[in-house]
C-alpha cells in the first residue's frame, strides 16, 4: 500500500501532466464522476461537512486499525475534490492521517485556482478528516 506522501506525489504528477487549468478542472470533475455515490440514507446532516458552500457528506469508519472514508457532494467540482481527498487519506491509520500534511493542495495549484468558497470547503473537508482520525485515535486509547 502506498503512503499518504506517495499518493500525494502521484496526484501531483497526474496534474502536472495537464498544463491547462480548464483541462485540470475537467479532470477534477471526471475524478468526481468515478466516486461511488452515497445512498440517500447516508446523505444526512450528521455526515455533512460544515463550512462547505456545496453539500458535502463525509463518513469515516475504522477497520483493522485503518480509517476508510466514503464521501459525496452535490456539486461536480467539489465532488472531484472530495474524490481526491478520499484517495489520499482512505486506508491509513489515524496516526498517519494526523501526521500528514496535504501538500498536494499547493503543489497542484488548487490554492490559487479555486474560488474562495471552494478553497474554504476543501479546508473544511481536510479538517473533518483529521477530526475523524483524532476521534478514532482517542477511542483506541480509551
């Protein structure tokens, strides 16, 4: 299994191969299309990420010491961002997630090319992922 850093490096390489930002946006949307849809019974307030203008649902589970994420959004670009975030962090231990820095955000240019509201939503997703990891770590230590 790849480390979080290796996954981020692969995503950076994937985006660096696409020079034009319109094409990068198209790629983000396509990644979102590949994300499995959440069933309606999971699209509830309990799983909504606070701080996103679009609706984003993020669900975490702990299996064999590793955190697995399911997520979805009602907006095409945001759904693609969700797909990237899930790809980076799903399948890792709480400690690995807490220790990781999402360097891919700056390295592929999301910081400068996303609208302020989308950038805030991405930050909220990343914060929620870390909160889930911290909660699972605390439960394991209890």
